[in-house]
C-alpha cells in the first residue's frame, strides 16, 4: 500500500424523498444561486418543479442556467461564469448527471478566477477558490457527485479535458434512486460502463502489487454494478437495483477505492475522450469500445492483476493466461449483453480516422502525464477496437 | 438499501513518515493542546518524542494527560476534563489506540459541557460542542480514529458504555503502520478480532435483505483482516500486512460499510462490554469468546445472511445450513489459530457469573435499545461460550 491523504468532505443524502432537502442544504451556503441543469428532461419528469419549489421555499433567489449538453461544452460553461458574475451568485446548484455537475464545477471555479476557465484544464493554473456547490443527481454514472473532478469539451479545439480540485467536491449531494427510473436503457448501460471503467482504470494501472483491501473493494463494486445494471434493464423501476447501481457508481470514483494505490492513470478515458470530443458519442458507449482492447494491451505488459480479475470477478479457475483472456472476453460479452457497443464500427467511426483520434488523444496524454503512450500505441489499441 | 446520510469529515494521513505532520495539523486548530496517551509504551518506542517534537516545532503549548488504561476509566477522563479547563485547552491530541482516542473524545466533549460527562453515556444529554481532536494511531483495532464513537468504563458502577457524535470525528488522524510493528502478538490478534466484530455486527444485524454493495465490501474486509493478521503474526515487521490490517480496521467502523444498512445493533459488543467492565479483560479477547455463540444464536433467527457469509468469506459450497454452521466454526477456528480465546473458561470466568454478566449487559441493552435481548437470551448466549 502506498502513502495517501484521504479527505472527502461531501455529505451524501441518499434515498427516497430526499430531493426536498436541497433548499435547506443550499441555504446554508448562499442566498443567490445558479441553477444548472441539462436539456429539459427534468422539466418533464417533475424533478425541476421539486427542486425549484424547495429552493424558493428556503428563501433563495434563483438564476437559471439550463441547457447543458452531454459532453458539456466550454462555451456554455463560459456563459454560466458570466451569468454567475453578473448576478453575484453565491452558490451553484447542479441538477443532473455528470455533464451537469461538471459544468457546475467549472462555473464554480471559473467565476472565482481572474483568468479564463480553460486554463485550469490545460494545466496552466490551479484552482484556489470556488463557489460552493450542491447537487441533485439524476444519473448513475460519472461519480462527479462525490469528487472534485470535472471534464469539459472545448468545441473550438475538439479537446475533451479533465481536471479537478478537492475544493470542487459538492458540499452536499442528494442521491434519490427513484430519479433514475426514467433513464432509458442505453444510458443506464452507458452509466454502468462508465462506473466499471472508473474502477478498472485504478485497478489495472496501480503499480503497487500489494493492495488487497482496495482490490476486494473494487472487485465487489464491479460485480455489483454488473448485477444491478442487469436488474434495472429488466425492470427499470426496481428500487433496489437503481439504488445499488447509483451508490456503486458513486463509490467507483469518490476516492475511497483509490486511497493507497499510489499513482494511477486514466488511459482508457484518455483515448475515449477523443472519441466523444470528435464524434460527440456517449462517453460510456466509447468506453465499452476502448476497454477490451486496452485491457488486452495492458495485460501484455502487467498480466498478474488480470488473472486475479478473471478469477474473482467472473469466478474463473483456469491457468493465469486463461483467466486473463477469458476475463476480458467475459467483460466484453457483458457490454454486448447490455447493448453497449464494442467496436468503433458500431459508433460509425472508420479505421482511417485512427491517426486523427490518436493525435487528439496525445494532447490529453501529455496533460495527464501518461508518458508511456505514443501515437503508435494508441493506434494499436484503436486497431484492437475493430 | 435504506435511506442514509453519510458525512465523514476526518482527514486520513496514511503511511510511513507521517507522524511529523501532527504539529502542523494540530496548529491549525488551537495553540494550547492536551496530549492524551496511555501507559508509557510510546515513551519506549520513540513515538512520544516524535510527537512532542512536532508539536513544539509547530509552536504549540503542551499539557500532558498520560496514563490512559485499556478499558479506559471515567475517573481518568474526568481528571482530563478538569485539566483541560484549568489550562484553557483548545485542542486534544490523542496518541494511542482506541482507549486513548476514546478518552480524548470524552475529554473533548466533557470540557465543553456544563454537566458531568457521564450524562452523555447514559443517553441523558447529547453532544453539542467539542474541542477539536487530532490523532496519531498506534493500534489497528477500534476504528475510533475515523468515527465519532467512544466507549468509557465507569469503574464505580462497573458499566462500560458507548456513545458518540459526528462532532467527535478526529479532524485529522495520522496512520503510520510502522508504529504497530511493536504491538505484541496477542494485542495484534485482539485488534483484528475487534475489527471483524465491528463488521459482523453490521453485517448480521441489518434487517435489510438487499444490501449487496455493503455486503461485498464487508466480506472483503473480513477476508483481508484475517489474511493480514496472519501475515503480521508470522512477521511482525511486514509493512504491507500492518498497512492492510490498519486500514481495514479503520474501514470496519468508519461508517462507509454501514451506509444504507438502516438500523443496526451492537449486541456482541453489548455483551462483551460487561466482560471487560467486570473482569477488565482485553476487549478483543472478550469478543472472540462471545462472537461464535452469538452467531449461532442469531443464525437461528435470521439464517439467510449466515450461509452467504460461509460461502463468500470461506468459500463454502454445501447446503445453506452447512455453510452457516461451517462458516461460524471456521471463524471460531480462526480465533483459535491466532490465539484469541473462544471460551469464558479461558478468560477465567465461571459459569456461576453468568447472571451477573447478563444483568450488567442489560443496562447497556436498554441504552442501546437492543429490545430483543432479555436476561434469558443473554444467559443462553453466555452458556454457548463454554
């Protein structure tokens, strides 16, 4: 186990009928709030009304900033920062999934900075002050509700970059699994794939061979995410399934599994971000394409962890090489079973685009210090996604 | 999964060479500090010197309050409260295991109260203000370093009661596994038993049949605690083993596993507290005696979870009844293997004392609202400890 510092200040309020708490929780942080949300689905399913009624009931002034898109855009973040400044915003309320929460974080950081917000993402500036954030989660996927990370797409440069700060942890996140009852099957699956990817990035990139506590925690989460995802695809209003999936997705990226792993990388996300930046595909759909190919590549370099994965997650019992090979194949089969794509062709991306994708990914590899990845290796992994 | 609120404000600084950070971390909270520690082992092994040098280096004024005993005593806590008040103490630094940290918490709460500290433990008063606490952990066992709980023995009434508050979470806890290299074999094992008991109290007393995320997390922890304990009993200076055991013991009772379980009880602790209050035995030693008997009792009432325990923790494959029976027996055998006692006779406690023990335990059963436990049931469990 490696040395670590662990601090997660986010308060989680989890369960049914918790949304009406958002007003009270936010009122403790500021009176003028920016309400950030997405494309309007929360207006249809009643969540918007619940949140606004709670915020107004707590005596808060609301400035709206809806319209966040999947793969959220820098231009929309910049508009939100301008709006926050114009209105003297004191707190940001995010109602949505990872895209909305990440936009809220970028606004919260950008509004307090004396430079453009993209400087944070290019690694040129570090985050020193932010507006406080509260959150009502509507999608089990990104984990952004209990960490300080954020990912934004710069549509001018086609770069999807991620950065973060402990300051950006939401102060309070409300997780009501019933809010995800209406998430369609494809986005339910993509969310589960995203959560699995978060776990496996850590699991397979730690260089510490002795992290048994973290390993079993992560293996358990992968099993639970797969099981609960299958449950809710069968029965979208299965409360227990939605609750398990939601909490597991939060745990996948809230820092608890990573504590003690030392340096980890996000190579699958590094490559996938180029797919969603260039083709605006769903992040989870891109990940299920990249993951098996990356795992085959990585297993060639560091095989030991892969056989353990096959044994413990899928109960395999053959030779280490068999457990490795079959473990990766079984995960890929699971992606197929939940209708998440496993080839670039399914995403409509042609092989001739591989160099373009690799070049785009290299920009992020540099910022994220994934020094072992050059164009050739990324191309090789992309070729494995066919 | 049940609704829950989760908030754990403790910052964990984990790993080698972390003790010198105690001065800097404490200086952020106050200048006049009460240094609480135990029977002087920290003077022999150099930890005391390291801590004092760091505190002085950070410009802090130190008032000492050493001499905490295992099964820490109310009288010593009261003396600490008086000392804190006399000296205008602003923060409490605990250097030790659960007994020391719990004493520090009781002092931190009592010093800010306008009534006697025991009122908290009798459930007559709730904790509203506390002095901030920092901690250097020297024993993998109680989990007190990352929660708000505390257990104190009132030697006048022979009651060992526990209570707590989120306010009592240490602000910062420093966990350096090398500090536990010199913990003797018996206390290493008792610490592991205590951590296993914390997990199993939750695991077997939740009434929610659908807590898959928490179940796998807890099962993994039990396996890790057993494995790492055996490792360090073989080789006391095995860093990875000490680190795994230390972190697992913290995770066993920091609220992460319990989130979503709903109401849980501490019936094994309820009975054990009477053993350590009446006979001043080591808490872990008492728990390994009580645990198998309580598990047999509980398995008769709620069998389902017990077969899962046998299957997942010990890899059993027989009928549910077999997995239940053998799972309990295998855990008991593990206690024997690490030389933790499994009968009251080994503790020198006679069968004729059972009514006395049961009466003592009932006092705590009442405060902890363990309504299903009457004298007869406690006696029945005690009879199973032979």
